[in-house]
């Protein structure tokens, strides 16, 4: 799999995503089949208003012989009802309120949910499945292996580690099997939690779409009745249905494997875990619905509909750059109604694309002002259920779909992995990020002053790391430990018993050795070695090395297996206070 971005020279590297960006710009565009005027004046609002105006005019004509009075009454009703005030008309407000209360009335009874179940395979293992009404759901998780730097820009997403949505859309038609829909769900977080360290890190990120942790699933929905012939060929009945779902899921996984991506089928337990991750541990019944969001345990989940403008590079970057606890994008791919299957002699059939963006925030709903994100007041519960791999039995969410050939999806950048923590900026001003605490990065070496290591550690804590520091200069680290004031996040081990205490810090995801040789076995943690220039590091083979420039302040060289990148470390006064540096230090 290609790296997200590579800096193979010390000078500012060439943008490796230029070819991919050019390809996206040349791709066809998604289009709406609805007349543009109906976006401004939807018929579902105009028709009731016209009826009301006609009734008002009739009543006025009964009470007065003047011909112009009914005309004025009808005009006033239309103007008052349809004229937007702060972007919302009176008719829209009334319609939203009526719809919301009607949905609350309909949803008083608990929706039926089908539990997932495992289907054992003849060669071993199992596939998790669940029923969604008359459709059978399977899920794939995209396992990414980020090992190199990622470059970030507020104007878009850079790099070529993207999910091939066009290829996935073509999987709707698979020889003798036709899938009813394919959902691509991408969820991620910029930081871990809402604590003081996380807030300090968020202030550094600013408008960068720096999603540190990201998970991507592909959800397949099979309608057995629409694939009766394929089901019969595989044994018929329940057995044929399950086999058809397994075959369809394997074909999608194989298509992705041909693109260098690892797709793993989820078990029933993992399907439940995926839903819990998307809802922050709540079940759909536990949410309290308001017109603008869903609320549970102090978290507000706010969903917006995404237009083609929001599905472009800049629009998706705006979604990921929004400060939230988690953000989730769901893209549903379906065959255009009444479109037949594609054949070798015909071009690809058109695809109907429906997408939502959901933001989970603490204490207050997320208000996003973007031209491509359309609020869904009064529809928040159905909007969340739309984005979940569940079978809930609730009424479908009426969302506008946008049509186009599969190649139009090349314009939709869908990253497959998180970028890790922000290191700094390169000479061109682009942000540079890199995973430093993950199962793919086990050894990190910092050559330079403790200040560089402290900044790296503080940002790792902001992303959820638990750090233990072994050092022979405690006075250097005690102020930082005191400022962080979270023993579960940052702990200072005693030098005299460093190796013996390794077993006492099994919770740690990062173990730091400052000026002393690493000791103990840390199979589940990232080991960071901090040493001065010229100091020997016998036997330590790092996956990532950060080398501080001795002459230029805040300049470090990031060395990975892909090459080297020169980065200027950026910081805010608040972060410098945490690491014990004077705010006057250039940042």
C-alpha cells in the first residue's frame, strides 16, 4: 500500500497527491435530478401554502365585493409563509415542528432490532451477519498500516491512501449477485476526550483536517428476493442466502485486496462493537431527541446532509477539521432505480449517492456553517439510524440522492487511516503528522533536547496515550508531570528500580527512556529513547527518528523508512507552559 505522503529529500518534497488530485478534477461530477427552483421552494412547502392562500382568498371574497382584497390576502399569505428570515421560512419552521412531533409519536414503541449472528465457514472462521428487514448485512473493516508522514492542508486532503469508492460502487453488480446498497462509514477523532491537554492540542490543529484515529467500514446489504436465482444456485433457502452473502462479501474484499487494501470481515461481536463505537456506547433507544440533535450522557450527536459540494476535497476537509469528540461520514451507494445491470458491452450504470456527516460534541450541538452541509432539524434520530449498520424497522430517512457514473466518486476523498499526531509544518506551510503510538510504530528515537520529546509526549497524551518516563534527571520532568496532573496519562518512574518497575506499568502505551538504555519487555507499548547527539544507542533500531537541528530553533528532521522530512515544530503558549518552556521561545 502506498504511503500517504513521502518526503524523500530534505528540501520541501513534491506533492505526491498531485496526480491523484488531477485525476479527481477530471472525473465526472455527481448531479441532482431535482429542478434548481425546487431546492429554494420545495413543493412539499409550496403546495400547502398555495392551498392556504386560496382558502384565505375565498374567505376574503365572501366578506367583501372588492376584487383586489382576495388577491392581497393570497399574496400576503404566500409572502409571509415562504419568505426566508435568517435562512428559514415560516412554512419550513411549521413543517419541521409538525414532522418532529409526528416522528416522536411514531417512535414511542421500541423499534425491533435483529441481533447479529455468526455464519461459520468451511475453511474456518466465521462471518458476522444481521438482518435489516428483508436485507442481510455484512461488514468489512479496512485495516490500514500508516507508517509514514501525512501532509495536511485546510483546503483539502492530500495523499493517495484513499478508499477507491468508484471500485466499491462497481461491486453493486457482481456477476449473478446484485447488492441492494453499499455503505462506506468513516469515523474518526482529532484528539482523545475533552480534557485540558486535548483542548491545548486542538488549539494547535486549528483548521487542519488532522484526524488522529480513524476507522473505516464497508457495509454490504443483500436482498435475497432480488437475487433468487443466485440463492437457488447456492442451495436455496436460508443456506443459499447465507452463502450468497459470503460470496458477495468476499468479492468486495478481493477487489480491495487488488488495490493493496486489507479488508477483514467482522464477526457478530465486532459488528456490535462497531455500532457501540459509532454511538459512543449508547443504544439507539437511549438517545433523547430534540429538533437539532440527539443527546445521551452529555454528548450531542448532530447530523447534516452532504451535497456534492461537501463531498469534494475541500468539503470533506471541513468536516474533519471541525472540533468534535468524534466525526462520522456515511456514504450510501445504490443503483439508480430501474437501471439494469451493467454488461461487458455497456458502460457503468449510474450510481445514486446519499451522504451524511454526524458530529458528536460535548455539552452543546455542533453548528457547522458550510454551503455543502444541510441541517436536518426534526430528523436527527432517523439520520443517525441511517448511518448505523443496523436493522431498526423505523421509517426510512428521505434524503436527496445525487446521480453519476462510478467514476464520479473519484472526486470524493475518503482516507483509510488516521494521520497520527501533528509534528509541525514543512517549508511550504503544510502540516506534517505521523503516527508515533500505534501497533505499527514500536520504537521511536529522539535525538536532541528534552523539549522536543516533551512536545511529542504531550501530544501523544492528547491522543489518548498513557506514558511512563524512566529518567535519571527527575527535576527536568517533574514540572511537566505536575502540570498534566493525570497519573493515568503521565507517570515518572524511579531511576533506581526502572527495570523492576516495568511490570508495574503494564497499562502504558508509551514507555520513555531519557538518557538511559531501554530495559524490560514492552511488547504492547511504543518505546521512545531520548538521547543527546553523539550518545550511543546500542541495539536500538527505531521505526521513526526525530533529530533536532543544533543550529535552527524548532527545526527537526523526521526520518522513517520512506525517507526524511524537515519539519518546524509549532506550539502555542499553553503547550509551552505544559512542557516547561518559556513562551518567548520561537514556535
